[in-house]
């Protein structure tokens, strides 16, 4: 294996010392005594290398063995790189807050009781999301043998009851279509979301480049999986109303692609004006009904809808007023 750049490992009096030497500086990696082939040495190197590559010049290296150091180890791992950009952004914000308060704390001094008490005092979805961000940091450190046990192992936070996203029923769809007829950007957003099943972040990036051999194909930001949506006559009709040459199918009044958050806000204003409460995610019921009426199976609908269980698909298509909804979806597209 080729030696990583800037890593210096020297054997002195029978003991290995490992440093990161770059820009006239030599920084101890905090893993002295280990053989150069030990995974801990490479992990410590990756964390320091990432600091030099991606952080502002002069960024201090956290002390080896601290919580901040463990966070850097995880953020330089393939597991972190494999997360969707939006997921990394959310976890980054949580970890940054914890590092600001607990960054200098020795990693091996953090117990399960400490984490449980801190998260329990916060409660709600905030605690659930924070545990999701913290758990892989400790898992990574444990697998690399920096800590003897993972304090998050077996730790669970009670999830608060949630009604989820409001879904669009036939009355909602009819009111929206009446308020925003074909030709308005609001209606275009609605129709594209409905016939593609794409989430807000994916919907904002769809373009004609995603059209390929009778399919609209794109990679889901959240899962990294590819979605294959058939180009039905309804979806073709909607796409025909978008600009022929543009970086995205949906453009703002300034002729630029929407940012995901901006698209969500734009649609929220449109639904408020129409007197309905659903958001882009709430079109999933209508999406499921549409494909159920096209004789697609529950498994096929679940695959196209992304993060949806089979029971959800069955409930959506069973409980909905399918006959009335499908007339609205097909008859006015």
C-alpha cells in the first residue's frame, strides 16, 4: 500500500511515533505506539488531512482522544462521505453545537448515562435527531478501538407521536386546481410533484437531462438510489409546459432554478392562498392513487414513491376516494 502523503511514521527506541508534516508544521496524531498498519493510525491521519484540505487555514487540531477529535475522525470516514448532502448538513449542525460545548471532553469519559440524561432533558424530535447524529461518532470510535465500548449502544429515545404530513384529498386537489389553473408556476410545481413523486430537494433539480428512453430518471438525494418514473401521457403533458432549454424544469420569476427551501416556501404560499394545508410531501397519497389506477402493484408504487412502506401505500390507496381523485388527476392535466 502506498504511503499517504504528509504522514510521517518513525521508530524510535522500539516505539512508533506518527505525525502529519505539512506547511512547515509537524502535528502529532495522538496514536503513538501503534504500528503504522494499525487502522487507528490511518483514521487519525485522515482526520488531520481533512482539516488541511477542507478547513480554513490555521484551524486548530483538537486534542487526541477528545470528543471533538472523534467527530473529526468520523467526518473523514467513508460512512460520512456516503451520506446525502442534506443529511450531512443537518448532522453537521448538531455535531457543531456539541463540539462547542463538549469538544474538549475526553471521549472515554462520556458514558451512556451522560448521553441519556442530556437527550432526555431535551426530549422530542430534537433528542431523536441528536442521537442519530451522535451515535455513528461513537460507533466509529469504538470500531477503531479508541474506546472500549459504545455508550450509544442500546440507547433509544422515545419518539413523540406525530400526525405526519397532511395529505392531499380530492377536496384539497379540487381547491388547489381551481385557485391555480394550468399556466401558473404554482400549478406546474403541483403537477410535477404529483406525477413524479419527487421530494422537494429532488424536484428542484429535475431537468430535461433526466429524460431518457421513456423514463424520467434521477438519483434521490436522501437515499442515493435511482428512481425510474414512467413518462405517462399526463407527465409528458406537464413537461411540455416547461422551458425547452433551461437548467431545471421549474424556474423562479427570475428565470433561475429554485433552491429546495425556496421551492418549499413557494408551494406553501400557494397552498395557503388556495385554502388547503398540504405541502409537497402531502401529494404522496394522490401519487399512490394515480399509480394504483394504472394497475401498478403495491411494491411497484412503494419503489417509485421512495421512503414509503407497503402498509402506507395500502392505506393511502384504500382510504382515499379513488374514483373522484383519479378524475381530478387525469381529467385536468
